[in-house]
């Protein structure tokens, strides 16, 4: 029994040390591989015009998973009328894990270049606004929403 407690304690200590190292290094996402914490320089001033993201192909988005660990992914972004939007295309009824995280907790961290922005995502429910943003997305990325898919559009707010 004592040996089992020592082994369990050792495993817990190793996991705690691993989390500390990952917290320090960040473990940013790469391409289609998700990561944990995003690292960079935090921007605390409001952004009044996000149109500079027209030149940015992808951004990093950090959400909070249900396991109390961050979940970060690489996603597309688009500016519409100076406002920033992100979108997710997925099969009907099977949202991506970051979508589910945002529905549960809309507070996110966005990384553009080396800059970090703490923001809130709001699901776009107005059909006219959603259609306009999807059209901007199609133009920027040359992507159409497949017939058997759903697209979720989120507005980034301060």
C-alpha cells in the first residue's frame, strides 16, 4: 500500500511539473494540431478597426475546455465593417470542440502575430449579418460552405 501511494504521489508531482512547464512555454497550436496556452504580448487598449486582419490568413484562438485547461486552435478571421469575426464550418450536429467551449464560456484569448487580445465572442444570430460575414469569408478564403455543413459565425467584442 505504501508503494502504491509513493507511485501515485510521484505521478501527481510529475503531472504538476509538466503543467508548470507547459504554462511557461505556452504550447501554441501548430496548423491543425491544437495547443494549450497562447504566449505573446498582451494588448489592453481597445481596437476600433480590425481591418488590418484582412492581411492575416489565420489567427490563434484560446478557449477554456471543460477540463479547466485552455484549448487553443488555429482558425480563420475576417473583418466586416471594421469589426472582427471568426467562423467555424462543421458537419451538421457535430460542432468543433472550440465552438462548444465558446458556447459554454465566451471569454477567449486571440493571438494575431505576437499580440494577444482578451475578448468575448458572441454568436451572430441575425441572418443578414451572418450572410454578409459569410460572403466576406468566401471572398477572402475562396471557400464555400458545403451543403452538408453548418457555419457558426462569432463577433469578437471587447
